[in-house]
């Protein structure tokens, strides 16, 4: 108890002495960049998209300003299979798991550095058996100088953060932790968006394959039907069949690759068959699309927040570089007991203590610290320009998605009109062919035109789904509404 009381006294002296070194933080205090002062993403405010009646995915889409984005935005497509696949991917995707581990690494590094705010206390105990030379002993051939020595000791050391070197270091590591958090959010958004895009592409490919197989079946039936007399008609039919057949391998390859991609995104192997199979009929186009205010975009986009925290870390590094050129102080205290017998360790008169202070000032380093400070200043400028570039890209992404959705609706309307016109042409060509007013080549050309119109219509439908998902991704994907992403 006596040793503990002594230690408390010395510790109080140590803290009191540290107050004498009170200083001020060096380097810039970080200020968040202001959001761009603009009212919208495009030169003209987005209006409701056009509609194509009586056609799946032909509904008009309304843009709702300042509406929050749900954390599970993909559920707005009303596909149970898509929901199941994304939830499975969020649990098993290795990129997402790695991002979560990276966040833990950054957090623990920051917490480890915070320990430097407090004194370091260590305890030790040593025991030794000693004998002094008989030559220098006062009584030769005696055991007077054969003895044991027992020394328990507590040491306290503290580095006062006079110029806030440690504070800036913790600030930099805290910013790195936030970078890792926003990297996790970005990985989350990218993963869910990629799954949606791959599922939509699979639905488009399946639709094209179904249509091509239907066309092939019709051609085969007609080719083997009775009534063909002219060899030219048979050759033309065979040519069309060959052309349709030639489109199958590329589509089958793309479909297989999409299935492999979905398996990889969901954390599985390509050899493991996915239970989900996507077709256009499994999706519904969201009719109301949230559009965040431009001032909110810099808060919502994880890549912008990453760039901001990178700028924050660079700002703290400037303060670290400056503080390294200034004096550093150390305070140490030791208290303990030294006795010749273990039973006398805490006996009166066995205690000892010491208190010391030190200061270190760089004098000559051939300009090393000065150049490091300049490098930190340049790194801050670099990070500032990188932040500006990321913000510009974010606004471009949103503008591109808004413009794409407007044009997709018009493209779908045009594709539907083209498909309808091609269908009318094909019907007329069949009637004229049966009546003997048109040759078979005319009918064949009408069939090919109609076939291409159907494929164009499918692609126009896929574009609307894909660009709708792209808008959610461009606006930040609602990660702030997810419970599986840390808020701070």
C-alpha cells in the first residue's frame, strides 16, 4: 500500500508537470468542402418520362424531388427472385466481407493510436542472488557480501501532446477509418447494382432466345410443309434459318456468362446452379423515382465521402509534418522497493523513486523534415483536386441517368411503333403471298424486319430497367438507411 501511495503521488506530479507544457495544435483545422451551389443536375428540370400504353415496362416514370432512397431500393422492381439473390449476395460476397474486415482494421488502428493520449504504466519485478569479490570484501573468507536482491518496481511514462502531434495522428487515422466505412458502403451499392444489372441482362437474353427459338420452329415447319415448288423459295427459307441459327451461339455464350457472373456475385461457384432464373415478366418498372437535392448528393455518394475523408487525412498529415519539426517532450517516473530479503520488500526505508523530464528538438536533418512538410502540403492540394473531380463525376452520373431515362422512354415508344408497323407489314405480306400478288422473297424480308423489330423492342425494355437501377446507384443507393452499414 505504501508503494501504491508513493506511485499516486509521483503520478500526480507527472500530470501536473505535463500541464506546464500546454501548447496549441499546429497545421490546418479541417473544414468540409461546401456542396456545389446548383439547383439541379441538368440544364432543364427532369419531367415525367413518356409512356407506351399496353406494353410491359411502358409506364411513365415520375421524378420525385427530395424523396429519400430506401436501403433496399431493388425491391421496387417487385421481383422476389431478385430480392432473394441480392440478400444472399450481401451475406456471402467476398468483396463485401473484405471491405468489412478493412473497416475493422482501420478502426482498431485508430483506437490503438488513441492510447498515446494516456500515460503508459508498466510493472516489473526482479530477483537476483549476488556475491561480491572476496578481494574487496571488508572481511575476507566470509559470506558478508553474498546476498539476495528483490526489486519490485512500477514505471510511468508520458509524452505530452504539446503541439498535438498525437491528436493529428489520431485525426488522420480516424479519417482513414471513415474512408474504409464509405468504401464498405460503395462496395455494397456496387454489388447490389451489379446483381440487378446482371439479372436484367439475363432476362433480356432469355427473351431473345425464346423469340429466336419460336422463329426457328416456324421456319422448320414451313420448310417441311407441302407446297414449295420453286427451289429459290426453299433456298431462301434455308438461308433465313441459317441466319437465325447463327445468332444462337453468341446469345447462349452471353447467357452462360451472366449466370456465372450472378453466381460469383452471390459468393458461389459457377458449377453451383442458381435457383433463380430471370425473365422480363419477373420485373416491374418503378413508376416513382426519388431524386435527391444536389446539396444532398455529396452527403449520399460514398465515393464523394471517401474523397472527403482522404482530404481530411491529408490535412491532418500537414499538421503531423509541422509538429515533427517542433520540440517533443517526455516525462517518466519510477517508484519501487529494493530489499535483501523477500519479507522486507515493503519494510520502511526500502522504497525509491525518480522523476525525469526530457525535451528533444531536431537541429540538423539536411532538410528532411522541411521537405516532408512540403510534400504533405502538395498531397493536400492533390487530395483537394481529387475531391473536386469525384464531385464532378457524381453530378455527371446523375445527369447521365436522368437523361438516359428520358431518352429510354422515347426509344421504347419508337421501338414499339416500329414493331407494330413491322407486324402490319408482315401480315400484309402474308396475305399478298397467299393471294399470289407477292413473291416469297417479299414475305421473307418482312419476316426478317419483324424479327429485328422484336429484338430492338426487348433491348429498349432492358435499357429502361438498367438505367432505372443506374439512377439509384448514382444517387447513393440509400446505404444510410441500411442497418448492416455502420453509421460512424
